[in-house]
C-alpha cells in the first residue's frame, strides 16, 4: 500500500501525544452553538468542544481493528466493490441501539488500497456505509497487527511467555512503536468526526488499548467505553510485559471497561492494584476504580450471538438439504462435533487424544461414534500453527488406522472453508459439541450449536419434524474459555486432563434424553435472551451511567506521553495557592493551625520518618509567632512525637489521634477522658498476632491507647484480603467492648470508642474561644481518612454563633482525591513549600531592613 510516510509517528510516545490533531478532511455534522464553556472555574481550557446536544441525533462511534465490510475489485471495471459483512459482531451489535441511532464505524479494511484511490474509497465508504477507513501504511500494518498484536499481545494474553526464541517473539520496541503509531492514527480518525459533547465512543479489543489515551488528551470529557474480547492474563503473566503500565493507563482513560468473565476482570483489577496501587470497590452492584477523581467502571458480560442471522441460515433450503445428507451419511452413529480455528490455543490435538482414549476404554463404541472436526483457516501464521496442524493430522491418522475400517472413520477432519449453511447443518446433526480450548476469549461455538439444535419452524417443516418434538443437546466445554461460566448445564473439563475429557465425552453420548432435554432448554433460554443486542444495549446503558457526571466536575490533564490522565474533581475543590493563604495569614491575628504527620509533613514513601531539619526550622518560626497556636495531630505515639519535636518548645502535640494532648514542651500531657478502660487490648493483641504470623510482611504497632496492624509490606492482594478478615474478626470479638475497629491505608487499627482527630480540633478551638482568643484564621492539613474528621470538625466549630467573627478557613488534603476539604496540595513537598511561605511571614524583619524602610518612607 502506498501511503504517506509514517516515520514521524515512530518517535517516542510522548512525542506522539503532543502531535496536533489531524485536520478534518471528512465533513462533520455540526450542531447549534452550545452553552457549556470550555473554561473551568480557573479559566483553564479543558480540551472539550464548544458544541452541545441541542437538536442533535444520537450517535455511536464504534472503533475496531477491521471495518464490518467485505471488499473485492471488479474484474471488468477495476473498481473496488464493498458490501456489509453480516457476520461481523461490529455490525450485529447495532441491533442493541435505538432505531434512530446513527452508528459510525472506524477501522481498517481487509485489503490494501493504493494511495491514489484512498480519497475516492473513503468518500464512498462514508456515504454508503457510514464507515471511516484508517488506511494504515503497509509496513505499519504489518508491524502493528502481525507484529505487536499477534506475536506479543496475543500469546501473552493466552499465557504464553517467550522463554526461548522457539516459544515466541520477545518484546521488540520497534513493534511497540508501530502499535502506538497505529493507535494514534485510529484516534485521529475518530477526532475527525466526533462531537465530544454528545457522541459515545466504543473501542473494541486488544488492538487498540492505548487509543483511549489519545482521545482523553484531546477531549477530557469524551464518553468512552472499551471491551476486551480476549482473555486478560493474571498479574504474574501480565507484569512481564515491558509496557505494562502504558497499556493499563490507556484502558483506565476510558469510562467503562468490559470483560467476558469475572476472572478476566479480576486479573485486570489485580494488575491495577499491584502495578499502579489502585484499589477498587463495589458501588451499588457496580465495580469501580477511582483514578485521579474519575471512576472507571468495570462491566462483566459475555457477548451473545445474533439469533436472527443464525435462524435465517437455518431456514435456507440448502441447509435442510445438507442436514438430510449428513443424517443419511452418519445414520446409526453418534456425531460429536468440534469447530475450531487452526490455532495452538484451541486444543484440537488434546481433543483427538481424548477421543482416542474414549475408544480405547470403550471398545463397544467402535463404529458407533464419530468425531467431525471442522478446522477453520488459521488467523495467524508461524511455526506454532504449522506444528499444531502437523500434530492434528498425525493423531487423526493414528486413530483412524487403529479403530477405523473400510466403511468407518472415527475422526473426520474437514480442513477447508466451510459455508455457513453446511456448518449449521453439522451443528444441527451433532448429539454432542466439544470446545476444548486451552485458553480462549469468548468462543461462540456452543451458543451456535444450541440454536441450531433448537431449529426453526421452517426447518421443522422441511425435515417433516413435529414442532413440539423434544430438542436435546450436550456440550463438553473447557473451563478456560469465556462462555464456560454462562453454560451451567455443560460438562466442564480441564482440557489438559485427557482421561477427564474422555469420561466427559462418554457421559455426554450416553446421557438420558430427558437430561439432555433439560440441559438444552436451560441453555436455549439463556442464549436466546442474552443475544448480541442485549449485550450491546447493556454495555451502552452502563456507559451512559458512567458518563452522567462528566460535566459536574472540573477536569484537567496531567502527565506526559502515554502516562497522560485526567484529574476530575468537584467544582469547589482546587489547589491551595501559597500566595492566597499567605495573604490571609498576614492580615489575621489569632491563628489555629493543625498539621497531620505521616503523609503530610513527611512522605509516606520515606523510610526515615524523622522530620527534616528544614521542617523543624520552619515550624519553629511559626510556633514562635505569638499569633499562632500550632498543633501536630497524629496517630503516632507521644514518645515518638516528643522525641521528633524536642527542639520545638512552643509546638502543640496531639498523639494517638488525640488520646494524649500537650500544649507545649513545658506543659504536662493531658489524657482523654473518653475511655480509661483499655482491657480490650488483651483481646485484640492475640488476634492480631495470629494474622501477623499468617501474613508475611505484616507487623503490629503497640501504642498506649491503641493497637495497629500494618500490612504495607505484605502481598497487596493477600494483605488486603487479610485486613478485611481481621476487621470482621475484631468487630465480632469486640462487640461489647468500648473500642472501635477502623481500616485505613494498609492498616487495621483498634482504638477507644469515640476517639478521633475531630475531637482534638474541637477541644483546642473551644479552649481558644473560652480563653478570649477566638481564631480568625484556621488551617488544617492532612492526607488520609482520619484527617477528614478534622476537616469536618473545623467547619462545624467555626460556624458556631458564639464566635464574634467568622474565621478564614483553609481545610486542605494532600493528594487529589475526594475529600471534605476545599483545597488540596499534591504531596508533602508542596506542604513544606506552604509552611515555608507561612514561616517567612512569621519571621521578624531584619532590623537594618526595617530602618531602611522607615528612612525611605520619611524621605517620601
């Protein structure tokens, strides 16, 4: 294919993301001027368009590697002729949308179009089929699809690691750059036609996993869904991919990610937790990941088949004729059917070995059972496919030589393109269907088999079969494929266990008709109600729900290259400006300042938890200012805090969430009156010890008023699981004790009932008010869930009508996340900069500078 050079696209991914969007070459549907501004409250452009949905027809943009088209060149005119591919799932899912929905398809063609023909072809495809072709250059397509997709992603997602060169292709950065480049071209095509305020974009499968990053960078609020049609491997396999983070972040730039099974979703969530530190939770039945303020939802639903398409094939006269022919050919024999691509993961050779074992163990079945294996053309090439084909033929030949005769072959291989009507006829004849893949995405073969066994009224008439006659079917299905969980009446097998598969086949062909009928009816009810339209409709409904809050939050992008993501926060939540707070600080006289310790003054990632000399110095500057009352409010013990802040004479300390309180270095520690009964610690400690011994990397921190179980250094999944179990365990044994169990970031803590940081701030503020020093400036900075009590408390306390003046309040959380605080700072380094700004304002001016200012003013 002769097309423009793509050398410039093979730069680093960061450069790709910074490329200007492709100029619009295809006319785009325009809407009336919108009312939604592109400027957020801070006057920053958020990347969205300036059009709204007034009078706009609903549109869905479906993006896939290949367009749902068939193409061939007319031998007489030499022109390209195109037709819709009725078997494409991309085309079939349209049935799940409202009838007035406009569906636009973006993808590549299965044929190469010369450069001089591309403009004409693109115009024709858009006008006739609503299809937007991408026209990838030949070399790029080769490296993208046959290279990175088929040689690296496909084997990895099917649990095949390139341990040796013979086992597969090892990671090649050139192929990765081609993958990113192709995704960028697909994204540009979407940008040419999208109306980002109204259109929904649905991206299909593993070929386009970084495309969402490009779209999200250009349109921060784009409504974007993704569905993975292949398996997603466990974290132990996926983490071997050198570009693992880039792909995960690409998927997380969508609003909704779909998987066929919970296993695949669970593996994805585990990867997000282990590699990106992201936790998930179930929100009213929907699984969601918080990703920089955006909730990325997870959808679990296997795709279905198009009932109407399959039933129309069953109604063909050619199908009925072929069915009669097959019935006559195999009269008196039980037909077992397999339909698979010639692929190393389909388990065809394992299936044949199971049939061999079946005949070996049951000699009476000779001449009574036949396996018809339809082999679809291979979708990929390579040494593995050739080896799988060679082994398949060798085993089939051996079985036929051993157990066959002149008029009987136990294994029949059909290795040619089989028309749909013929394949449907084989489905309808087979008493048993076996899908024995060692790893597969969805695999709709069992669904098609069930529908063909059910038949249609027209088919019954052609076969002179009563419409109310019982229908039966049996399925032997691998537990490693996506459709397995939905087929509850199937016989599930481990394809690697040859004996087990042979036994399953025997059970299937000897099962009573009444049992076969019950299983068939159960399967048919599910398949007919969960068709491809249901799947598409359900996914789109969840995508609409996932996007409904897009315009209620402020959005802005951050990160370079493929690490780009969008931060999405409530409109009133913004970064605390040092200049703004310093200005308020200077014009006030009675200030109350509350600072958390871990994650606020010192970084949580730091091994050394001692405050730096720089922090001690600036805190001293602030504490020595008579206008300030400054407290460190922490969960740490009083001994640790006393030791760390021994050089700060005027600093106040609240240890163990306020159980102990000290106003300054010279004052005595006050103990909370809430609970002096700590006998519950004798119950808690042995329970925590049990979990510590069972959880490698965990430990117990003993405080005077509390016990804390830490699991930060444990395996992320196991530690989290153990923390949940420990929480439930402790809540049950402490039901009648004056103690409360809380779970924080990598901890489970038990402390006296009613104790929290909010009570500390209330006590200090009340003391200031009662002492005739009501604050006119209140600042509170913290980073975790325990600090939310402080934020809530200061907002409640300062609204008290007894205060003569409403103080200026600065509640600030560390990290961009949902919070009761109005402001945020990015990290502890930002907190240090803030304290420096306040400390500098508290320092008395140098004497010579003051004299110079007075002298200058007198001269003026």
